[in-house]
C-alpha cells in the first residue's frame, strides 16, 4: 500500500462489509467478487482494472436497489481514487 492508495483501500475496507450485509444470492456474490477484484486492482495500481471494476461494481450496486449507505461509500471511493489520479470512468463525468 502506498500513500496514494491508502485512502481508497480504507474506503474499500468499509465498503466490503456493507456489501456482505446485502441479501444473500447470486447478485450479492457477484458484487462481492467484483468489489474484491477492485480492491486488488487498487492495491496493484492497475489503471485499466480499476476503471473496469469501478464500472462493474457501480452497475451491480444499482442492481442491488442502490442502498444509500452503500452508494455513499462507493461515491467516496470514486472521489478518493480520482483525487489520487486514477480515472474511474471511461468518459467525462456528466
């Protein structure tokens, strides 16, 4: 872990337990798998993987009815990654 990724990893460490509280099922399992892969991508400084996994996790959170605390934590992660210089979207934010 570096100073550049420390905040993002800490937020991911808060997000993962939130995801585990979602109702059991294939959607939650897929979301957890993608979020864990995102954590590994952030730890490895892998730009393309971060962008790809952020898209996947965002899409899966929306499919999980977008719980407010989960969405807030995810957006805090996006902000932290972007402040650290990682691009989390394949296009400019609206």
